[in-house]
C-alpha cells in the first residue's frame, strides 16, 4: 500500500524522502543536497525545524529558501501530525540532520525511533580532526580552557543540557535501520550500514560544470568570509562569548590585505558566507571598498590565484582546485582554543602558512604564499572529503547504494 500524503493530497508512486533540517534551509542547501535530482527519484518533503528547535538562532540567518516545498514547523504537535501521514514504512526514508543537543532535539529524534522508518545520517563534516595531541588529559585541558575563555551562564547551561540529553538518547533503544554516509578515511568506522560517500562541498564540486566561465584574465585573490565577528554566528546558538572584536579584527585584516594587493597587483574579493548578506553599510564597516560576492564561491575559488581563510569549510574547494592557501588569525582569535587548534591542524595537514594579522610585520615574497603541496592536498581529500573513487554524487549514492539494498 502506497502512502497517501494528506498535506499534498495525492497518491505517490515514488518512495518518500523526508529531510529534517534543524536550521534555516537556504538555496545553498537545496543545491548541495541535490534536491532537484532527488525529486526525480523520490517524493521529497523538507521540514525546516528552526522555529521549533532554535527560534533564537533565526536572527543569525539573513537568507532563506522561499520555495513552496518547504514545511516550516514551529511546534512539536504539528511535526508529529505531519509525520503521522507517512504510513508506509518500507517506502519512507528520512535524512535526519537533527543532532541531540537539547530536549527539543531529543524529542524529535525519539519520535523518529518510534516510527521505524529507515534513516539516512551523515558522518561527513568535510573538515579535519584536530591533530595537536592524542593525549586525553591535554584534550580535556584544551576543552576546559576554551570553555573558560568563552564562558557565559548560557554556555554552561547549554553544555550541561547537551551532556544530559545525549546520555538519555543513548539509553533509548533505537528501533530504526540507520544508514550512515561517511566521507574520508578518518571518519570511517566499519559499521554494518556505513556507506562510502562525500562531504557536501565535495558533492558540490562533482556537480559543477561551468567553472570555465569564471576563469578571468585578471588575477584575483579571495578571502573565505565566515561573517565572524561582524554578524551573528554559531555563538548565538551556543550562548558563548564572542572572542574577536569587530574593530580590531577588520582594522588589522584590511591593513594586511592592502599589503597583499600591493605585492600581487591584484584585488582581493570577499566571498560571503551563505548565511549572510552584506548591505553597502555593512561592506563599508568591514571590508571598506572591497567587492563582496554572495554565492558562486566554488566557481570563484576555482578562478582565483590565492585563497585566504580562517575556519571556513569552503577550504575544501581550494584543496580540490589545488589553489595556494594561507590561514589567518589574530591575537584575539588565538584565545579560542577550538578555532586556533583547527587552524593549526589544517595548516599542518596542507603545508599551508599561517599569518597572525596583528603581528604581521614581515615583507613577504610571492613565493611565501604560492606554494602548493599537491601530495598533501590529495591526502587531505581522501582523509576528509570523500571515501569514493567512482565520483558518485549524493543523489546517486542514496538512490543506487541505499534504496536498492
């Protein structure tokens, strides 16, 4: 018996694919999740749960996907009612992006366990593990130090709730078959239903076909902007204290960019994070007269001659297109143990330099910035970006490697 979707009012002859997204769903997400491809093979329903799970975090988003196929859920009763319309267990699959960090997320995940639908989860962060130490005591010290530096009462409360809900979640016996799509040998665990896959950035890379149209005769450099510290970022979700001040960061950053542009006789383009949108006033207060580009980051990275980054996951595209890469930090950002260790680890893995923009007094040569160790880049890709050699995309993996099993 095929499932009748009351909210859509028609019978479907294709399997149901439900996507549960805990944050704001954007056109950026539609593209990297290959929704248009998935719709050819499944009846796709997207539940955006930010209004229920993290209403306070909505202000961190300045863009969203306005498509009519997105169900925006503001309370649990509505979510449970919507889920109850799916009755065909064997023909319903769930892609679940909802973690367990608070009681609302625990409630959502507990409901999924009761439904017995086949779940598709991901272990594909697309970023390296921190490699500064294998010593558990030191790791604990780093964690405590980071918490102290970012301490607020909200952060402490949220960390306690996350710890408690994860314990409860483990005590609830799962009743669903769960596939895990994993990307990179560093994240492979050998579990029974583990499926080799790609990071979402690698998946985007596989789907790009118009790179040549972004190649320019004029050389340019790109900065992978995370929006931090100017905009609300993930600190708004966790309740932690911001470590970097707007005035100090952008003043030092622009002075450093001035030197680089003079050295290379090339302009630096700012690639905005897909969560944010800069107005003219925002642009003036942050990057002065530099061009800020929204969207098309992978293509523009492919056409660049040099990439600057802090802790952006878009570093993946610099790696895949073999672009020279340089990491930036400041005296303030070094106080964030997690961010600083991430930058140090990435630099070590890729053989890419790090510059502290507050302490920058050197006269750099072009050669300092332009070194690319292709061997290290390829190793990074295999460790953290893909576990496949056949270039199958997410859509193909789900429809061919999972649904057919």
